[in-house]
């Protein structure tokens, strides 16, 4: 099974033996090996998330920007009308993918092997615990989860006075019940939190963060947890 471009689950199983941060008998040589192994593990992880989600989102946003510029720079009314019909509206697609990234990264942070019935708690935790989103309470996070993630994922729309836009100076705005999420700023926050997590993995040796990462990647590759019954 491919877990990232050009990387198989078999490769991960071989790599993971050099990742254990709890081995008390590591020599300096083994220490250097582990550092290189973690660099490789993080590179694989970044490839997985970037190629599946971040780069496709960025491509959608670039196409949208191209259409937007073409529309604004065109003076012929008929051509403008034609361009406007063809312009993509990437807000819903990018937001759906960004919420997948958000839940995925939080799953890695917490070492969750299975996300069944866990999506709400994972996304709420990601919104509150990651400074990039400036969400101060779990109640606000739950509103964002229900009004954006659930509506977009399950219905392909938002309800009532809840909108997705690329305008506004804030990531989230609430004006007398009229709520707006800036999908460009949301994507930037998701990417910033993702790359910060990668940096934390690189520099937090012997941390729970690394153990959780290994546990999550093991589950992706079908490697059973110690004590887990097979079949």
C-alpha cells in the first residue's frame, strides 16, 4: 500500500524501528541514525498531506485567482459574462479539504488509530489548541464544526446567515448573527498549524507527540498496537 508518493507501508515498517525515542541504550551513532530517520518520517508525512490535500487546494485557489483577474481585466461585456460563467467557486471544496487536514493532523497529535465518532472532538480540539485559529472556547469551536464542517461535508452548502468568503480582515466574523468564514485565511491557518506540527515532531525528542505520531502511522500501515487482538 502506498502511504505517500513512492513510499509503501513496507518501507514505513522498516523505518519505524529507528524512530523509538524511549530506547535508553542509544549510542551517539544510533542517535544520529534516529535523527535522520525522523527527518525521513516527517518528509513522508509532509508528502502525504501536501500531495493529497494542500497542493490540490492551492491549485484550485490559483485557478480561481486566474479567472478572477481575467474577469476584472476584460472590458468586453460578452466576454466578461462568458468568463463569469466558467469561473470556479472553490470555497466549499477547499474548506471541505481543509477540515479533512485539520481532523487528520489532530488525529496524529493525539495518536488516534480510529476516528469513528471522534470527528467533532478532534476538530474542536484542533481549533481551540492551535493558536493559528484564535478560537478561545470549545462552544465557539462546536459552532464552527456544526455550521461549516458538517454543512459543507454533508449538504454541500451552508444554512441561513452563515457564509464562506474570501473577503474580510478576520478569519471568523459574527455580525449580529451573520457569520462569515474567510476560506483563504482558514486555509493559511490550517497550513501554518500543519507545518508547525512538523517542526514540533522534528525537535521534540522523547516526546508523547512522537509516540502518538508513530501509533497513528502504524494504524495507517496496518501495524497492530501492542496488546491488540488480531482478527
